[in-house]
C-alpha cells in the first residue's frame, strides 16, 4: 500500500484494493485485540466498516426501511436518507437523534 500522505481514499480504490485494505486492517485489528489495545482495535473496526461500505451498492438500501445494526444484535436503525455510503437516520431504541452509519453496518433483519 502507499505511504502515509499518499494514501488513496476508499472512494478512489478498486474492489481489489479495498479487499486488500480490509485484509490488512483486519490483521492490525487482530494484533491490537491480542495486545489488549481496545481503543486501537475500535479504530480499525471502524476503518474496516468504512472500507466494506465502498464494496456495497447504496441503491440496495432504501429510505424508510428498518435494518438491524451488524455487531449490535437487537438494535435497529431506520434510514431517512442516504448520502454516499452513509445511511442517515435513527436507532429505534435511541433518543431519536439523527446519526449516520456506513451502509456496511446495516443488514436486513431476520423476520
């Protein structure tokens, strides 16, 4: 991968580059987890979610639909609108405050 400062944006990467980036970040996350570096692990997890979002088609996610939040069983998110690879909306059990989640964190609930 390129050196710091020359790092490509995820939006500029090819599918293959994104997959390589996800693999590299996953390895770094594993190392951070093994070393007990909770904050560093969380940062890598967020970066992985962002990179994965660019592998998905935002058109597969619809405003008004309710999705389960991956990695947070029982938590649901209602999409108000999409902007790029982010779904803007609110958590059903939340305080109604609008937030944005990468679409890679949303999955159809098993009903």
